[in-house]
């Protein structure tokens, strides 16, 4: 942890820093007067860069480490990864820079208007002779950085639906092979194995050793989840770790661990810390157990409990079988007492008579349908005959056509003198030449 040399609670105000800067300017002016007197004697002249360097040295020597609280404004985050902003209170403001190595490790999001507590050292940007704070640690005021990061990630994953009950996989009722991701030397693994040995030693347990605290822990847990899914053959995965502070349990609040749990094809049980401890892993896991020992109790069926449950199932099954047999016997007796089983020959004769009756009805229906179709056909024939042009010719009419085009002549004006025409009669045709028309 960063240990400041100078710490004022709740922090240095910008006014105090500004007053110090003014005092420093007075000292510099006095020193400048002495330098001028000395200059007359030694003829020494400072360049701008040399003077800026002197100021930078005095600032850094006077404020090697400070804590300051204020409100973020004018936040800038260029592509370089460094972060620049002003830290202000009611009366003053001061420039702050967080270099990439510090900004990259922040556990919460910086925004304008956020009140923070900043630890760093006062320095000067020599090119412009501006003093600033080089931040080394920053926390939200009134809320620790880890807790703020926890709440922010919780809101993000909840908005994505990763905490929804309908997304979670059911835990198998009977677990035969269990993979446990935990520290092989911790108290949690001993508690789990003791409970399983006492309640159901038939469960095969495979321990995947992984760090459960520190920078490398999250990566090892993610690797363990993926490796167990790749190997297959397990009924469930148990993530376990004993109790600790928020910092100790932080591995299970990492986004990478949460997404690995969601992506797992095997159901995952989270048993992190004590009953009052909640982590992001608890929210995304398919089942949350208050402690590692409780997780072992939940997923293991006690041998005596299992035997009693099986006996109960056998009793219920025997009762159902007896009930079904009794009902079947009753129905059989009822059927045996019916007429068809008493005189089957009479029943067959009755069925034969019924078949003969249906055959006769079918024959009558067939003849009726054929007679109706015949009458309909004759009616249509008569109707078509009446509409036929041949019937018109039979009544003494004729049709005159031009020759050789064969167009029907309807108007005397449509033919010429000496034009050949053909007259079609009911029987035969006449070919004529037009000698006159009227």
C-alpha cells in the first residue's frame, strides 16, 4: 500500500497548496534578489529551463507525497493511456495526471463530477512551468475502489441478463464425479473432503489446484473451468475458497471469472467465503452455497438418506403395481360378464346380418346415384343440341360465307359483284356468284 510522507485528513485542500506555492514564489523572489546581488559579484545568469528545473526540484522536495480530495473536472483520456483532469474544490483547482500504469489498474470509472481522494506527489510540468500532481492512487470518496468496482460490474452483468434464473443450469440430483477448483492447501478443500467422506464416499472427487488470491488467481481459475469442460466426464464443478476480506476474495469478482462460469457447459456451484460474503461468482453461478462445507452437504446425498428414499420409492411402486393389477382384474370380470363373451356365436350372426343389410343399402344407393347421373346427362345433351348451329340450319336457315376466306356474310355491302360466295345448308353447300345486291 502507498504510504504517504505527508497526510492531512481528509486531505490537502487546493487553497493550502496554492498558499504554499505563493510562499514559494516569495522565497524565490527573495532568492532572486540574492541572486541578482550575487550576479553583480559572480555574473551568474539562470536560463528559463534552469529556473524551471529549480522550481520543479523545490516542489517535489516540498511535497514528496500528499493526499488530496476534490471533484474531477475536464477529464481527458487520450489514446496513449494516460489520464488528465483537474481536481477542484470551491475555491481552487490543480492539474492531475495519472500515467498509464496507474490508470490501467483502476477498479472504477473516472467521470467528471466524481469526488475522489487522490494520493500522489506534487511536481511541475517544466515545459510550461505549471505545477501538477502525479497521481499514484485514487479512490472514490466515501466508497472504496474495490467496492465501487464490484457494484459497477454487478450492474453491467445484471443488465446483460447473466444473473437471470432462467439462464442457470440445474444441478444434477445424483452427482457421481465432482471437480473442485480451489487451493489444494487451503482449509476449504479439507472441509469439503471431510463432509463428502462422511455423507457419501462414493462420489469421485478431482481437485484442480489453483490460486484463489492474487494477480494470477483469476487466470488460473478461468483456465481450470475451461480445462474441466474440455476433459468432460464430470457432473458438476465446485468453486471453493475460505473466508477473507474483500481484497482477499477479489479474484471471484473478476469479469473474466464470471464470464468463464457463464460459458461453462457444466453446472457450477459457487462456495466462496462465509455466509455473509457475496461475490460476482455467486450471482452468475448456477447455485450459490454459503460456505464450502455447506456446498458439500448440498451436493452429496447421505447413504442412509439415499437408502430410505429408495425404500420409499419401492413402496410407492409396489402400491401402484398392486392398484393397477386390481383395476385390471375388475375390468376383466366386467368384460367377461358381457353378452358377447356369453354367446359369441349369436354375436357373429348379428354382425353378419348387419353386413347384409349394409350391402343392400349400398346397392340401392349406387343404383339411385347412377339413375340421377343419367338424367342429368340427358338434360345437358338436350340443352346443347338446342344451342347447336346445326339445329338452326335444320329449321330452314342457311349460312353464307365468302370464298375463299370463309368469313360469315352479315351485310350485303361486305361483298362485291361477281364475288364467289358459299351457302351452307342443313344438308350440303351451294357455291354462287354475286350478280347483284340490294
